[in-house]
């Protein structure tokens, strides 16, 4: 069975500082990996995904994540965060048929 | 193009009652998945519907049931509500051959 571990429940950071949100997964087969963002009282929005090909994937708002098969990780990074990035971030894994297994989430708190 | 829509937005029920939540998938999508997100947790997969059949099911009791209609919309039914059923219920739609899912805003269910 697949599982996802997000090592930090909360990450406080100052505006314009870099940030890394950690995600590790376990699976016996090839997987697809995702990062979703959830703003307060809203549903989930897809931030970025790794399906195949280049192990470094980027989002339109400056986030990036790197798939590391040997370390079974898919950490999310941003070189300079904004106040508006404050949200809950969920890492998820899929083995197919588009069913997702999520981590418990990491709350990113950006302060001025 | 309308995205995934869910109704109602909020719902308050009493223990032992039954509830029905509704979901309309993104235009063109034929697969609907339901997730339960308890407070402070990541979403957990309940089940997935395709061609009006339950295709996959997560670790949820039989009190949770669903239905998919010919127009691909879906319902989630929960019988004999427990306090622990209080959560945000998320619907996600996708194309059968696609890994990527699109989430609705969710229905917040409170059981008192």
C-alpha cells in the first residue's frame, strides 16, 4: 500500500525568504506525484505534478518540486515566498486510476 | 467552463440521521471520486465512480454509499451519522484515462 509522509506540520517563514516543504512516499510500484494547495475554507488546487520525464517540475507561481526516486521524495521549494503563499500544502501519490493518497499536510505561514 | 461544483456548501445533521451530498463534475469529465477531509488531516479516499459503477473503494464502512448518474454527476450518501463523520467532503473529477483530478470546493458536514 502506498503512503505519504509530510515531515513538518507547520513551517513559519518570513516574506521573501526561501522555503522547502518536505514529502516522502512509499510505494511498491511506479507512482505519480502531486502537490496541492488549500486556502482557508476552500477546496484543493493542483500546484504541480510529476508524471514522467524531467524530475524537476515547476508551477506558474514560482514553486518547484524535484522527484528523487532513490530517496522516495518529492520536496516542494520556492526561492522567495509571498504573504499570499500562506496556505496548507498537501503532497499526494497515485498508482493509477486517479485515486490519490494524501499526506497530512504542511501549513506554510508567511509573515512580513 | 464550469469547474467541479458541490452542494450544499454547509450542512448540519444530528447523530443517526442520513445525509446526501451532490457533485457535478467538470465539463467533459466522466469519473468522480469522493474524499473525506477531517479537521487537521489530509483528504482520505472514499470511493470512485466510473460508468455509473463503483470502481474503487477506500477503507470506509458500508454506511458510505454513492451513485453516479448518466450525466456523470454523483451523490455521496452517509447513513447512521456519527460525530466522527464531521468533515469536509471533497469531490474530484477526471477523465478515465487521465491521472489528474480537479477538486470542488467541498461540503462541510457537521454532525451534532
